[in-house]
C-alpha cells in the first residue's frame, strides 16, 4: 500500500475445496478446469477495496478505497486445497525489487505459521505493468472462515469490538 498501487490485474486459480467439494464429491473435476466461478470475479475486484478502505464511525460503515482499480478472472482448477493468484500491478511510487521484498518480509499477519500466511514468489518486473508476482494461500484456512476470524481479531485490536 505504501507504494500506492493504482491498477491491478489478477487471475486466480482456485481449488475445488473453495466450492466446498472434494474429488470424491466432484470426480468430473479430475483433469478438468472451469474457466468461470460465478460471482467470484466481482467479489475479488471489490473486497480488497473494503479492506484498504476505512471505517466511517458516524455512519458505522466501511467506506471502500477508490484505488487501485482491480480486474480479475477466476478459474476453478483440479487441486484440493490452495488458491493461487497471478498478479500484475502498476504503482504511483514504483518501488525497486528490494523495496518490495523488504515490504513483504516486514508484513506480519495473525497466525502466519498456521496456514493464515500467504506465500509470494516469482516477483519480477513486467513490460506492461510495473511488477508481477504469484501468490498462494491455503483457502480453507485463510478463506472465509479464517478471514472472518482475522477480521474479528483486527476489529477487537482496534477497539471496534469490546465486551458488553
């Protein structure tokens, strides 16, 4: 965020457990892909803006950030667990590779060692965008349930959730 990303293109390759399935439940996914996951692209383009936004205490609402502009494609792949994203980013303050690596190393997350972390690799300059990388997360731990716990912990730490 410190380098002010303003344009992002991402393609996600999402495991079948993201649809609540196993290969036993969904044998036709073995050796197959589905090039569209209904509603997932819109969610992937809008949710990060809510995370990067701010809380309007008066309205008691989250005000999404207006930037970066995000476009996304979401593909279901024959993998049981783990979502992968190929991401391309343009920055207003284009960092060096060393600055990006340092920012990634210094980023800390709740419960990183137990599946809540996100691995980032293949960081390299791009000919159209400034930088590109690949991210990998464990969707069943880091996904909706884990994300809800993470959000609750953050809201508690920031004083939005208190004992009654």
